[in-house]
C-alpha cells in the first residue's frame, strides 16, 4: 500500500505495522466489516416487516390466517438457530433451483437427485455457473439476509403480537364508538400506540441480532470473525512477508471492542427513541414525562 | 402431430447442446488455510501449490477457472449441492470420501504424516492426547490408534493446542508441519511418521464424469512431461512421480 512497504523484513515498529495493516488480506477484513453493517441495515427492517406480517396475521379474526401466523412464530422460534441456518439455506437454494429447473428445462429426463448429487440443468443454476464471483457472493449475501429476516422476524412477530395486545382495550372501543371500521382502528389507533410497548422487546432483539452476525460464516459469507481467526493465526515466513505468532487474541480483542462500542451506541439511540415514543402516551413513563414538563 | 414431434426433438437437441456446453466456468473450491497446499497470500488471493497446479491444469484442459474458498467442514456438502465444481484442497483420496464424491487420479504421492510436539516433551503416541484437524485422514487414524483425539476446525488451531498444552502432539501432513517446525524453536518434529491415505486428488461430483476425465488427462500430461514433479519440488511437497 505505502511506498516504503516494498521490503517489510527491513521495517520495524510503526512502519511495519502500517504496512501489515494495509495488506490486501487486511482490506478483506475491513470490507467484511461493511458486509456486517450492511447486513444489519437490511436485515433489521426486513425482519420488522416479517414480524409485522406475522403478528397481524396471528391476531387475524380469520382462523386459517391466524394459524399460519401462529405456526410461523412457534416453529421458527422453537428451532435452534444453528440448525435452521445450516439446513434452511441449502434447502432454500435448492428449492429456488428446482423451481427454475421445472420452468426452464421441462424435458430434462435425468433425476435431480443422482446419488448424493443435486443436479439441475445449467440454465437453472442460481447464480449461473459462469457468473462472476461477486454475483455468487451477492446471492449468498441475500440468502443470508432472507434467513436472518425469517428467524428474527418470528421473534419480532411475537414481540409485536404482545405489544398489540398491550394497547388498552378501551382505546380501541372508543375508536369504534366514533364509527371507525376495523381497518381504521388497526392503522390509526392500534399501530401508532403499540410501538411504545414493542420497543423494549425489539431493542433486545436488535442487540441479539448484532451479536448473531458471526453466524454469517455458516452461510458461506466471510465475516469479521472468520477474518479475525484467519489473520490472527500464526504465519510462517515462507508464505507471507509479515510472519507473526498466534495473534488471534489481539484480533478478537479488537472485535470485542467493536461489538461493545456498537451495542453501546445502539443503546443510546434506542433510549432516545424510547423517550420520543413515550411522549404523550398513556403509560407510566408517559405520565412521568407530562408531570416533569408541567 | 408431426410438428409436435419435431418440436420436442428440437428441444431435446438444444438441451443436450446446453449440457455439452456445461462448465464454461469451472469453480475450484479450496480451503485457503493449509500452506503450502493452499493459503491466502498477503494480497488476499488464493496461493500455494494447488493454486499453481490448478491454473496449469485448467490451461491444459482449456477451461476457464475461478477460485472459491470454503471452510473445510462443509467443503464436501457444498460440492455435492453444486456451489462449486471441484475440490482442490489437499484432500487425500480415501474410501469413505470416495463413496460420496469422485476423485481424479492423485497428483501427490501418499504424503507421510508427521507428529509435531513441544521441544523436549516426552510424548506417548499410543496413549497420549493427539490433535488433528476434523474430518481428515489423520483424525481418523488417531481415532483408531488408541490415543485420545482432539479435533479442531482449522489446522492452525491444532498447532495452538500443542502450544497451550491441550494436546501432547499434532498429527498432520509432513509438508504442512515442516515449515512450522523450522521457524519455531519451541516446536519439533518427532521421528515417527505414519503412511496413511492414497495421495491427494481433486474431488468432483460423481455425476460429473466429463469434468473428471478432462482433469485426469491434464494431470497425466503434467506427470508425463515432469512439470508436476517440478511443482512438487518447488513447494516441497513429498516425493515426485
């Protein structure tokens, strides 16, 4: 990276460190940091959408819809994350490929399962076998987002379901007595008031989600924990210009600080948000705010 | 009726053309953590004996190849489900693996496996605690030898286990352990070696016979003109052919 990095063996101290920390391999760990942040940025809203759909269908008056919502919450919450991640992504990928296979290659005669092999016709591969590597990586990333969204959506659904029931019932009855129909009551009275009840649960989920990102590696996405382990492992001079001993401790220490800082910032933001949501609500905290202002 | 028949025939032909044209890009799966066979270099790219070998094989077989890294534990399931087309990751040919995937002919001789231990330690190879990477021939060997096996997901962790005293010694490919022993005064190779495995080959899906034959021919041509021996010598991987 820097001009003085031509012969790292002759360097020491800070100069060596500056060169070491800017090798192509270290760029990969910095990139993976953004991968993790991007994953969080996309997963959080999509999990919330999954959760909202799950919760509103679970409390639907139409039984089959309510069963679907409740089954989604119960099944996904009950299965261990790691089993879900290992099984689900491969199954999801194969499901997509199988559907494309049925559409694009209707006259394919060989079996899809040949012994241990899962074989679909080439044009049904997802992504196509000749696609560049970044397409494969992006596809893997979105499979990961989808899986995270489904898993955390189930937990969010449970939180929102509880929050919807926590809104005082007389609020809804009053709305109805004003002549609002069911839809209007839901969108204008229930949804705006439920967030204050949902936020403590949702902020908890957000913290768990931040810490769950190393599960990405199970999905084939190389995240910061993978790179910390790879970079920290001892390196011999034959295969690198920057030989060093077992430095995993330092890399994991850096990760620890990163995650602690990140969750701390999240806490501060969530507290601010809670303050805002509480404003004017018929809750204990809302009442306290009103009194303090008065 | 006739046009329908013709239509199906045309479809069948186009389908078979598509099949013949398969593997316009061959995705090469490797671990990237097992020098000198394969590792990630300072620039962040796959490097090592197998990188050079694989690029040469692809050139000879006139294939376009792309390198993919995958963790060792799930390297076979991901091949089988089609995420890449070959495994080229220092994988020894064994009967258990051969039941699930197919191998090309071997491109290294059966490499002796060696023990690495702390300098001056008195290691009991029959009854002690020996570390090995999970799902390797060495792990299977220790499991059946009577010594206590501790397994780790990456080769690097097996070395760390010896250093920390969690294991008395580590059993791994000689070519992997030798540079580590040379550079670390506190670690030594034991004299005893084990001859296990049938050499290293490339793994392909069992249904992929066409690709397997292409690589078999390419490996044979490299064996015949001596380039493979030169590569083996350059990366100090066992004896040549």
